[in-house]
C-alpha cells in the first residue's frame, strides 16, 4: 500500500539545508530502538518542525533540484520487504517552459 506523505513545492531552505515536512506525518518516520534515521525535529525557531537531513542534500545535488520544483514523498508498506520511501520530482513548470527541451531533462 502506497501512502503520500509529503507533496510540496521546494523552498530555499529545502534546497540548501533540510527538507521540512508536515508535523502530521511525523508518525511515518519513527525509528525503533537501535535504528539510525535522518528524520528529526528542528528545535530552533518559533515552532518545532520535522525535517529530513542525512543524504537529502546529496539527492538535491544529484537530481539538480531547484526552488519551486515539486516533490512527492511516498511510503510503501510491503509484507515481504517492509517499509520503503520513494521521491517523485515534478520540475518547476514555469522554468521548464522557458528552457529548451534538451535542458529540461534531468
């Protein structure tokens, strides 16, 4: 079963630091004892906000993500393989319309 956890337009913070996601989806990133995860609560600022760090910035660089691109983060639960997470990227359509077709492909 696939569950959509995050669907958002990327911000400067998402591109340069960490991916912030809705507090209501924190349950999907809970780690059991002894597991190492990269989801955490950002403690500075006015509100605590869940963020993903770890390999996120490497993913941003690898995929060439930019501000205003859309991502959809899903969780798939499978009895055989457990839980996996997938990210689908939808480019900034306004920018894509301005670029030649060969530069739109990433």
